[in-house]
C-alpha cells in the first residue's frame, strides 16, 4: 500500500526558526514525505532553500505556505497525527498507523496551540521527554520505510566506508 505523508509545521517565526523549519523540510523530504506545509510567518528564503535541495537531490517534494493552519488540518482528507511528547507511544500505535493511506503529520513550533490536540486523530510521542520537532519527525517517518529513491536527482551519494563521494547524474 502506498502511503502519502504530508507534514504541517506550525508557527514558523521569521528570524528565529529558519534553520529549524528548513531542517523539518529536509527531513520530511529525505524520509519520504510528499511535501511540507508551514504556517506562521511567510519566509521565501527558507522555502527556496528547501526547493534548491529538491532540485539538486531530487523529488518530488513540495513546500507551501498557509497562513491558516486550522484550515489545513480541517480540510485534510486523511489521518491527522500530531507529533508531541504528550502523546501515546509511537511503538504502541505504529501498526495501526501503517494501515492509514493519507497522513498529515503535524509538528509544532515554540508554542503549540491546544486546539491541535483535539483536532488530531492521534497524538503520538516518539518519547515522553523534551525533544525537537525535527527528531520527532525523523523517527516517525523512519518507521514507514518509504521509497527514498528520488526522481530528477542531479546529485546522489555513493555510499562508502570512509570519505565522501558524490555522483552527478
């Protein structure tokens, strides 16, 4: 079964979150999500950084801005999963989650609105300890082991024990 996973990054703040939001996009892409939607402040530079990686390393992967995160959650047709340290342990729910076809994985920012806990069908924790949204997203997506071969890649890594080797396609 093909699983489509979109990521919603809540509350991006200009001047403070560019690196965090960029890394959410990079992790989402690298681990097989089809795209990321982010809310908060519009940040064209951050969006272009993620698009540039997609151009070089392949896709498909989309990044879009949506001011109203509630609309994204409300209109999403599929299963809404909020990644939070306060949720149910991932290892207890992963079997159930792998049966879902379309997933919206929601990751927070500085202060997650309380409403998201009610709007999500699942509140899932990769750990019940403080951690980053990037870590939560990476661990969550890794559980799905989706196809990580990218179309239209200009660059690719040649795996080796030592050193770095990149091939241009």
